[in-house]
C-alpha cells in the first residue's frame, strides 16, 4: 500500500507542478522580465564610462564581443521553468505521500480527502509561508552576489526550523487533544508554534538588499506571484492526492477479507 501511495503522490505532485508552472508563467514571468531589464540597464549604466569631449571612440571591430547565452531566456522561462517546478512537484509529492501515510488514522476518523487537504494546508504554512514572511523571495536585480550563500543558508535553515517546530507542535497537540479535546488541543499547539517561530524569527538576522529606486510594484508583483505559485502547488497536490488516495484506500477495504 505504501508503494501505491508513493506513486500516487508523485503523480499528484507532477500534476500540481504543471499547474503551478502555468500560474508562474502567466503571472510571475512578466515581473521577472521587468526585473531582468532593470538589471541590464543598471549594469550598462555602471559599466559605461562618461565619454569626454574628444575622447577616442572604439570601432566596432575593437569592441569586446558579448558572451553568448548557453540557455536563452525563452528556454529558461518555458522548458526550464516546467522542468524545475515539475521535478520539485514530483519530489514534494513523494514526501507528501509518506507524511500522509504517517498521519492518516492518527487525526481521528477523517476521510483521506480531508486528511490530505489539512496536511497540504499545514505544509504550505510551515514549509513555505512562514519562512517566506521572514525571508521573502526576490526577483533578479535584487540582492548582492557575495551574499547568495549566506542568504540561502539562512532561508533553508529557517525552513528546517519551522518544520521541526511544526512537527513538535503537532505531536504535542495530538496528546493534548486526548485530554482537552481536538479543538482546544489544536489551538494550544498552534499558539505554541506561533510563539516559538516568532522568537526564532526575531533572533535570526534580517536581510534587506532591495536597491534604492527599485520599483515597488515589480517587487510586490513578483512576491505575490511567488506566494500564488506555491499556493496553487500545495492546493492542487492536496486535492489531487486526496482523491487518488481515497480511491486506493477504498479498493483496499473492498479487497480485504471481512471477518466472520
């Protein structure tokens, strides 16, 4: 059964990845193109010295040839985007199916569809939204080349920390639910997660490398598209996997021999 759920999770992840790619292409790529244009304009203005009257002008033959792109921007924004998001969706779908197999039946008598939807919603908040609020995504032309490593480490470190605190809160809430009821136990666990992750976010360093004069509308549109892409991914994953898992589990119940 675990193999069945894993295959369905990867399939659901692929479907979710395709849908997320379409969202990112139509709603996210325009802001990326704008940011790339701003980056090219800024680089050109910084590299081109002011020409003094009478200064020697280089002939076209003396000009340095521009480096040819190994992968064109058109390929990056289409095939590259689909490949990257699609593979990410498959990987996330596989992990999601393992998490579903672990929590299914431990949240009461919830149907597989409901369990998958709740799990996807929780994963979206813990794995993406909370880390995003601390370290939001930036388009091209935002950020310094020398801080890429530290920014990446801080972001993924905070993702791991959020996931760890989320798992501890879920385990604690499950124990409280047996004593105080599901509603009270869930509220206390959620409150504990908010407090702990808030303290962690306050202690970790902030990063603000948005250059002066960068259009706020472009930055805002890009970040909204980033949130929307992840929301589409996790929503589609939860709904699709829930439907597939419910059918698979129903078949298993029918195929299982009845006692007596």
